[in-house]
C-alpha cells in the first residue's frame, strides 16, 4: 500500500455526513467517493482501489462491523476507520479487535478526521520502511546485490564479477535460461556503476516488430516514412549518459545487427531519415537465452557483433544448479508479497520447502516467485503448507536428484534412469527437435533415435 492514503471511500446512511466528509476531505486533497450502505461500499471496493474506508457502524441491512469483516477478508490493504453516534468503549474495542485502524465518535470536528488520516499515513509509511529494512537485512543474512538474493557459490561469484566490471563502460553479454534474472543482473550492473543516477532503458528485441525496431532503437525524423508525423527520440538517445539493456539480442534482425555494431564502435547513431549522425554515451548490456556462438556458426548472428558484445560474458546458472538459493528466495518472496499484497504469511512448512527443493524449476526463479505468490494467496493460515503449492510441484519429482539420493548403488540401473531423464529434458528443451537434442546430449542422431525407442519415449 502506498504511504500516501489519498483515495477515500465514505460509507454512511446519513446524507449530511457524506456531504460534509466529501467536502472537507476533497479540500485537503483527497480523492473521495461516497456511498449510503455497506452493500454499495463492497461494490465500490470491488470496482476500484481505495486506501481508506470511513464507515458508519449503524447502517441498514449490513452493519459497519459486518462490512469491516468483509473488507478485512477481501481487501486487507484498505485502512478502515469506524464512525458512530451511538458508540461506547466496548464498541470501539470490538471494532479495533476486528481489524479497524481507529474509531471516531459522532459528532466530530472535520479536523479530527483529517488528523486521523494523517496519523494513518505516517503509520503506513513507517510500516513500509520497516519492511524495506527487513528486506535489506535479508541481503546481509543471505548475501545479495540489487534486488537479487542468493547464497550459492555460483551466484556469489556473479555478484563479485558485477562489482568488478560495473565501473567500466565495456559491453556485457548476459547469458542464461528464461527466468534466471538476466534483467536484474543488468540493473545491478547499472546501479553499481558511475551511471547509477542516469537512465536505465530496457528493451526486448524480440517483442518489437522488425519494421518498427530500427525506429525504436535509433529514432526517426519527421517524414522519414508514412506514419512519421513528428521527430522521434530513440531508445539509444533516451539512454544517453546511462545504460541500454538489449534483452533477447539474438532476435535482432541481421540488417540491424550491422547498425548496432556501428553504434557500438563509433559511439554514434543516425535516426531513420536523418542525414547526420549524433554522438552518444551509452553503456550497452545485452542478454540472450540463445547460444549465440552456435548462431554465429549457422550464419544467423554476425561474428563481429558477437565478439563486440561478448567482451565481458556473464553466465547465470539455472536455479536447479543452485538449489541452496531456494530457501532465501522463498523468504524474500514471502516478505515482498506480504508488503505488496497486504498479507501476513510468516513462513513455509518444512514439508513444503522440501518439495520446492526437490523440484527442478524449468522456469527458474520467475517460476519460483509465481509459485510462492500462488501459495500465499491460497493459504488459509499464516504458513505456506504443502496443500497451497501447485499440483505440478506437489506431484513432480526430479528423477535424477531422487535417484542419487535413494541409495541405489547399481551403476547400470542408475545410468538408465539418468540417461532417460536427460533425453526427455533435451527433447523438451528443443521442442521435440531430435537433431538439436542429439547435439545437446552430445550423441549421434542415430544413437538418440535408438535410445528413444529403447526407453519407449512417445510423449514428445
């Protein structure tokens, strides 16, 4: 929840109270909506976001306390203040016990309400600050950099490398599977560099249509093409003095690879339709899930650009190769989602954590993050249990890991299990392309076909 509680919903069956609070709070800069019943309040909360609910306790139909219970269950981020002309200490205590922030007795002075809201804002600001400090302490506890948390040797080596290379303008190529956190690494490099106070501009080269990509990167002048009704500043110019993150660089069309190489070598760009170039000072960080060396060999990526980008390579290990990072990541995601979603999950059960440790995480850290959010939202207690995890996590077993931990000592049996699992993974990674899978497995295409038949692998 934002520390500034500016969106207020007033629920009161007395029209004069609604008009008074609406006028007073709008004068103080609040965005105010007013309704005359608890049912209308619930509809308004379902349709738009509010920071504060000012609700009368006695309303026809559903009472204010019943409304409070429903708001606590469905909209835990909303700060609720109860109002009543018939209240007493017991009523106030009951409201606070059910989760209200405070209670105000009618008749009240307008200043009392605005003062109460300012106190609530200060409380929320302190709460967010405390949560931020807890996240910072996690990084001290586990190790981390930027928004990344980890304690594995592989990631600690990445952090050390980032700190070493951040101050230099040299281009960097970040490689790793989808979901490993390549953009977080790029942002950490930028934030550790002398350019930290300048722009960090990310762009996904695979998400922009090829006919628009040149204009997006380099800009264009008015009249350069049919729809060019005005001059456009490209992303290189936006990143001038800062860093440009080119994600999915392997998707860059060959004709633009030439122009990118020229921009890197000459530190100059030319907008589409312009006759003159302009100097730029940009630190380029690129990332890819592709094997660019193989793309160079196949003629899909320029060799000179590859070597120009790959001056300082960083390879991010997949999560399955650093499972010791799962516990600190889980704790980090729980803390962050508690803040973002207004939840109060205290931790995860040992049984649920073991399942997370046994999972192979094909979607890497991004998949783990989504899994934790899924489990937190569905949790009916203050702890993530096995029942809150997705079925694929509860039911899946990493066959290689489980085989090695099983105590099985037969080389013949263990080899067959591991070999079959590796073949399945390679085929899944290549979308069933057996030629590419055989290259990944480093066996001949003929040998792969024989083993597919031997293991009866048909679900490709």
